[in-house]
C-alpha cells in the first residue's frame, strides 16, 4: 500500500461532510483520505486535492468530482481561484511524510536506509539535504538542529558536521550518522537520528513556513460553519494549529478589546484535546503513534 491513512474514520467524521459541499485535501499522497471523502459526496459535491510529489499522480481516482493540483499547498488560495473556487466547506491536512516516501530508499527520508541525502518532497526543486549539510554555515546548521529537530546540544552536532565535511563531502545518510556519532547518547540512537533527519527534511521543504501560509489562507477560504481538520506529527506543527484555533493567530497571543473581551477568534475547537490513534490503529499502523488531530469549526 502506498500509504495507510492515519485517523481515517476520525478525520472523515471531523469534516462533517455535506454531500453537495466543496472539500480540499491538501495532502493527497496515496489518496486514502480523498477516497473516503468522495464516498460521502453526492454527484454535485467536489473534492480538490493538492500534492507536490509527482509520485502521487499515479493514485488519482477516475472521478469527475475530483481534481488534483500538483503544487505545494502554500499556493492554496490562488490555485483554487484559478479553477473558480472562493470558499470551501472543509479542509483536511495530513502533514509530514507518507509511508511511501519513507519506504522509497532513494528519497533519503528514512534513517533505515543508507541513501543519498535528498529529502525533497518536490523533486523539481534544487535544494537537497546534501546541500544543507555540506554548504550551510555552522550557525545555520545549529539553528536548524535546535528549532526543527529540537536536538540536545545542537551546537555540538553542527560543529561535528562541519569538522567532518572539511575532511570529506557528506553524501549519504550513513556518512552523516558517522559524522555525528560522537554526539549520540547510548541507547537513544534512533531518536537522535530521527530528530536530525526531521530537522533536515523541514529545512529542505520549508515545511513550517508552508504550514503557516496554509493556515492563514484556510482561515479565509473555509466558509462559516465549515471544518478544519489537521493531523500533525510533531509539536512544531501541532503548536501552530493549536494557536490558530485557540487564539486566532499563529503566535498564540490572545487579543482583547477595551472591555476585556477576546477578539479575533476565527475557529471554535470541536474537541478540547487533540484526537489520537486508538490502540487498535497503533497496532495495525505503528507509524501513526505520534499523530495528533485537531478539528475546528470556522466561526
């Protein structure tokens, strides 16, 4: 299977689909969520999906209600306007990397394979993880490891990378692991390397900036009463979604008027806490273990 959709039943329930509505799946991937949405739509309904990964195009369903736009979801608003859509009834985002991308060794996403450091979700772009590791200044590497990987001692890791690349160009995942091996705590190797690879992937694909742009655009595109459903896999993503829902802005700052009333709230949370996978789903799909889903209604 290309990708087992995470929290599938919960996501479809969260969208509260109107049969004649217009919906957006901004992370099409293997199409699991999209097919479930289509199953709830009448002939008059419509689903528009986004995916910048060329591999996703092989999963497009033969359905006149469905349109795939092969671009990054940060181009959401303009892309929808180009096909005559100004507002939608619901938007679903299943963030992160698909199982297919992790399992395709040549993509360089997984710590399991000794592959060339690539990590591009859109292979038409030029910047790769190999470029980041070999050409970014030490200070920039430290910032990436600290902010995006939330690594302990990011300066030490950045220094290790710079020292190693002065001796030899770092081309593969194993060469990167060897370069920073002295920074790893015993018995925590997998966690460390997962955080390191996550940091590189986020930088290469500019993921957090793209998510920020998506959330801002979604706020104006989703009609009153429509639904926002976002599945995230690490705290950096989840924090942005939580901030938008709870405060109306990405910084998480509540704004009040002269009388002390909270202003600027755009969404109302459907559930107080994020929805997480059941024990049964965790057993069937271990990769869902870090998933958190937030559901909100546009005010």
